[in-house]
C-alpha cells in the first residue's frame, strides 16, 4: 500500500509492475487475507494502525480481483486503465507529438518489442504491455536467481530506457504539465 502509493506518484511503470506482483502474491496466498496478514503485513515494522490500513488495502484488491474474475490471471480494472493510458501516451508521443527522443528510443527498442510480440502468440496486443511483460519476466527471473543472457539484458535495458522516458512523460501528463491531446508546438 505504502509502496504502491509512492510508485504511482513517482514512476507509473514501477507502479504497474508492483501491482502485477501484488496480484500474483494474492493469488499465491489463495486470496486469504489472514495468510497475507501473517506472511506479509505482520513482517513490517510499522505502527498497528498502518498494518490495519495495509490489511484493508489488500482486502480491497482481493475483493476487486474476485469480483472481476481474476483468480488465475489478469489485472484489476484500475491497473488496466493505467495500462491503457500508458499505451495512449505511447501512441501520442509517436504520432501526434512525434517526440524525437521518444521516437529514437522506440526505434532502438522496436526489434525487441516485435520479437517479444511474436513470442506472445497474439495474447498481448499493446506494445507497452509487451514491454511491461518483458520487464516483469525479468523481475521474476531475478527473484528465482536465474542466469540471464547478455542479449536478454541488453534488450531489456533498451526497453527500460524507452519505458523510463514514457513514465517521465506520464508523470508530466498526470500533473497537468503535458497536454497530449494537442499537437506539439515547435
């Protein structure tokens, strides 16, 4: 809850990856708030009222996931909404704004994105989600202490650079300092 709140303000890509991890953790704990309390919440050295807030936060996510039928896979509505905003911003930066820096980052990452898209066998249709899936996969590999090839590391570094720029622009967009509905003035 505390981490999610901070990440949502500071880096939307990290927020999405964190929320995906939370969804997977909830599934691993079989949607049981008492197991989450023991396995996660109680391990934090925070005041009792913060633990209570954390429990309520996890319970709200559990309720959302169950209501939306996400017991095996998928993302809650608010996470999907942010993902769609990220995709929209991605397209705006490429087409309407024709942001030269973003276009260069995208062009560099594009072969990797296309390769990952092909490997997804059509299960993922948005390019930004393909990129997020790749970063989440890297996170899971690191957690498992799996050896990661240099080629994979290089590809994901390129994708990360593109997403970092996208996240910075998203922060500007959410703060009202970037209006993506209009063409960029030169």
